[in-house]
C-alpha cells in the first residue's frame, strides 16, 4: 500500500525529510510516485482525494496464507482520519 499526503494534512517525520535530503536523485512528485506504483503493479487500485491525498494498493503477490486486508472499508477510515486532522488543524 502506498499513501502520499500533502504537508497541509500531515507534517512529515524529521527522519524522513533528513533521509530524503541526502538522496542525490531528483525527487518525484506525488503523482509521479503513485503512477509508478500503479504501472509496476498491474492490479493496483488508486484513489485521489482532492489535492492532498493519494492512496494506492494492490493484492498482487500476496500470500494465500497471509492475505493483506485492504478494502473500501479501510479507505473510508483513511478519509475519516484525514477529515478529522483537517478539522483540528483549522481550529488551531
């Protein structure tokens, strides 16, 4: 599963920002990153919520004995979380 969130929604962890600043390769846009994920995973499903959130997931290569649990219910929980975060950010 891939989730890309705008900094307007979530502040990225300092460790992630520091690691990214040491990478010599050019940074990908969020759209390019999601597109690459979808292109390399033929059965991937992606969802964009406004300009701030992009989610993608696939069941490709998952174990029959340990399936990953990603469904529309999980995506609705992500949307609820994002809406809640935006609400509280607007209060402060």
